C-alpha cells in the first residue's frame, strides 16, 4: 500500500530542505563570479546601477548633442539652427 498524504507532504518538505542546503553550500563553496568577484546581491546591484547610469548618460548626451544634419543633409558638428 501507499503512504498517507501526510507522509508525502513531510517527504516533500524534507527534500526541499535538503535542496536548499545543497544550494547554499554550492554558492558558498563555488559561487558564481562577475569579473572575478563573487556575485553577491550587492555586487549584482552595483553592476546593474553602473550599467543603468552609463546608459542614461549616453542617452542624455545623444539627446542634448548639438551635432546633426542640416536641411541639405550635410553632417554638422556644432550648433544647429533649426
């Protein structure tokens, strides 16, 4: 005969606990790395912040750039009178 649903529930809880323990030990013993630095939550957030800042400043520079094309289609570096 089969086990009760309580036995099944306890088995699932046990396996989940073991899985979490293995994952924790795996991250501690051999963590993922970003540019040689262990990828902790703080490191990932820092890198994402740096990338977002760079993209923001690049977009802002592009939008506020005074270079462009004149009415004849010629590229002009400097101020444009539109």
